[in-house]
C-alpha cells in the first residue's frame, strides 16, 4: 500500500515536471544546443587543466556566441502582433478561407525565421513560416480555419517560435488575438438530415394540392371527391374522370418551431444543426420561413434573413421548464423540433386538416452530435 502511494506521488510529480518542461518554458535547448554546450564544457575543462591561453580565448568566444544567440533569439521574437481575419459568416465543421496578418512592431529591427502555430481552439491547424519580417512591416498569409462547435469566440491563442540564429535553442512566445467571432451551427447535411428533408419536401408538395385559385395539375378522380371539380374536357379526352387541382395560397410558407425545453444536451445540439440545415435549405428555395421558439419569433424575408436565424441558433441554449406556445398559423406547413412530441400535439401542433406537419422528437436523429 505504501509503495503504491509512493509510486503514485512520483508519477504526479513527473507529469507536472514534464508539462512544465514541454509547455511552461519559453525556451528549450535543441540537440544542436546540447552538443554545443558539451563542446563548451570540454574546451573549458581543457583550458583549466592545461592553463592554455588559446583555449581560454576559444572558451570565452564560445560562451559569448551562446549568450549572443539567446539575446538575438529573444529580440527577434519580441514585438510581433497577430490578427486573424475571417469572413463574416462562418459555419461550424466547415473549413473556410481566412487570413493571418503578422505585424512587426519593432521599427528598425527585423525578425528572422519565425514559425507560427495556432492552438486547438484557434481554428488554425497549419504551421506558417516567415523567413523574415522587416521592421515596422506587416505580412499576410492565407489560411483555412475550422471550428468544431457553434458559439461565440473571442480569444484565440497562437505561438511564435524561432531557432534563429544558430539553432542552439528554440524560443517560444504565446500571443492572444482578441476578435469576436460568431460561429453558426453546421449547415451541411449530417447523417439522416437529407432523408428527413426529402420527406418534408414530399409532405410540403402534397400540401400544395388544394382548392386555391392557381391551377396546379389535372389528376385522376379519387373516391368521395366532389363532382364540381371534375374537368370534363380532360375526362372526355382520357375517358376516365379527371379532376382539376389548384395550389394553396401561400404554399411556400413554413413555420419551424424549436422547443427549447429539453434535458438531452446531445439531442439539443443535433436539433440545432438540423434546424439550421432545414432553414438554410428552405431559404435557398425561396420559401417564406417563420422561426419560433419560446423566446424568439422572426420571419424571413419579411423581418430578416437566414443569417438572423443562424445568429440566434449559434448562441441558443436549453430552457428547462419553459412551456411552448400553441400554434397561431394554421395555414402554414409546420416543422416541429421537440423532445416531447406528445406535449406539442396536445397544444395543437400538427393537428387539423388544413395544415401539414413534421414533428422531430428524440428518435429523429440516428447519430446525435455531442456538445
């Protein structure tokens, strides 16, 4: 028992020391530096043992070179400023083109052999290399950024590093770029989303057949239909009863209700992605969409655009205990996202002959996205 505790204590100490050595230090000695330091030790030992003035001169020159190397390395990496330039609209889990601007704040002193790497949360996984950054100059490089999760991001950490001038050590400097970035939910198709959208489109097209004023199509007569809609010319031509169909008024209007009252974080994140995917695809088709939650109500293109909804979905979070409202637009097709479909049906969502609806509950997504 005592031995196991002792081993555990030693393991914790070793992990802390290794983390400090690999991450906490701003400067680490390279293999070249180790070899050069060993050479300094050998020359110094020979100088003291032999009392040879020439060896003392060589020893002093080697020490001076090591000290000057560290000073130049520190001076070159200091005074560098970074700015990440991203497009206005960014979707999670989608690579987009962006730019990185490096500015040397030192007016007369250039920086040589600079490497730039982004941390995991920065969205930049590439390592950039700048052979020289002139004093007072600014350089720009294109990069691809990738954010795995939606939400607001303000601080992004980057690391400058250099081995200039002689490669004896690698000096690192962490810098933080502060710029508000709003990452939308993923609008790309996730597993199962395309089939859900295809089903919704089919139901919407079925709802478009109605008794409006615009002609939709001629189709065969179905049992129990009124004879006043029979097209007699088409019937005489085909020798079978044919019926004239008319499109509903406002046949492109869709209501998306997103129920925020849920305890399932995984389902909520998948539902957010699916709602963003549906709204984005419907906007591409020119549909009139009204997006509703317990705290949000917007219609586009009348009151905003698709990005108004995406901005809301980028920051939305569950509201446990917040009851949803009953529908107030019976003429629109309804898409309901709720972890409690029975409660939504009791409120009137998807009930009635005049409206079509698709309710997406806990079993709607086969591969939920973990938050």
